[in-house]
C-alpha cells in the first residue's frame, strides 16, 4: 500500500487539473495563435505561468485504484499488475482467465 500522503497529493493534482482545464486550454490557444501580436501571446504565457503548477495534467501520476501503487499499472483497468492478477485469479474480472499452454 502506498503512503496516504502520496495518494492524496495525486488526488489534489487531479482536482486542480479539472478545475483549471478550461482556463489553461484557452491560454494555450492564445499562445499558439500566430495571428495575434507577440505582446498578446507573451501576456498569455505569463498568465499561464501564474496558474498553479499542480493544475497541469502532466504532473498527475497513474496510480492503482486499489493499492495506490505508482508503477506497473494497466491504463485500461487503472490497476497495478499485482492487483489485476489477484482479481483475475479470484474471477472478479469478467472474461479474464489465466493463460495456459
């Protein structure tokens, strides 16, 4: 099990990214618009830098939904490889069976 503080920090990043998503997207569009003057684009860059760092979706870490493990995760299930195997072995994931050959 991961530390509770690490899990909560990541949840805070998710909340902030969701909260600032529209503002961040609008500012990014302004910065990429070449028809605007360089001064306006630079102002948008400055405003973008004023937003909280943790509001960027790049700073989020994919963690296991059950254990909070930060590595070895499957995006499709949002579970770590260990948790996925345990659930599959007990038959709690429909259609997933242990392979044998």
